[in-house]
C-alpha cells in the first residue's frame, strides 16, 4: 500500500532543488556536515561517479541512499528554522 503513495508523489526519488533550499536556509541554518552530506548525495546520483558504479556493482541502490540523505538534510534545515522561530 505504501508503494502506491510514492507512485502518486511526483517528487519522490527526484533530487531536491538545492539552489532554492540554499536561498531559504543558507548560511544561517546549514553547517559544514550537512553541506558535505549534500555533496555526497549529489555524487551518488551522478551517473559518471565511480562511487555510484561501485555501489551498484555491490548490489546497493545509490538513488535510495541519496534520497535518504537529501530528505534528512532538508528536514534538519527546516527544523533549525522552526526552532529559531520559537525562540523569543
């Protein structure tokens, strides 16, 4: 049943629009580690990446790994922005 939910979500599996997210959250709500994870997720999606090829050859799914990283980074940045709004 969960599979149907994602099938209807047109953005599922697509990389985020980092430029839009950066304009909203950078630099105040980002940090070096989250930006590094962003770069790693981009390399996992790059079809020319040797890391991507190695993971595929080993039986892993780099697009799913990248999706998890991207969602986590986006949620972290959104949470930081929400916390700032709650502070007096």
